[in-house]
C-alpha cells in the first residue's frame, strides 16, 4: 500500500519543515520569546510525523480518523493551530510595523 502523497506529503511535511526552520532562525537571531512560542508546535509536528503507525497512509489517515472516532480531536487540534497561526500573524505584523517606524 503506497502512501497518499496528497494527504501525507502535501501539508504535513512542509508544515513540519516550516516550523523547524522558523524556530531555528529565531534561535539564531536571538528572538527568545518567539523561539519559545514556536518550539512546542515544531516538536509536536515532528512527534506526529514520527509516530505514524506503519500501514497508515499518513498523519491524517481518513479511515483511522473515522474508525476510531478521532475526528473530534483532529478538529480540536486544527482550531488550536488556527489560533496559534493567527496569534503569530498579528505578532509578526506588529513587529514588522514597529521595525519600520523605528527606522
């Protein structure tokens, strides 16, 4: 059974790489607060990617979600990630405007 790359690689791997790169960049540029804010999300994405059972199509395997009743937990996780991304967006926007005003 080959993995469904629309499900597995299209969203999970870029999100994992993106959060890891942002976390490392914030660590290198000494932005400790933003680094500590992004670190739990990056580790959670890596953990979920590593803990996919063999035989599943990926992190979001539709049959596993519906068979085990995991739909509610996946929706809760999606809402938490949406809130996190909104918080980060406005925080980065504020930082950018502050940097432009100070120059």
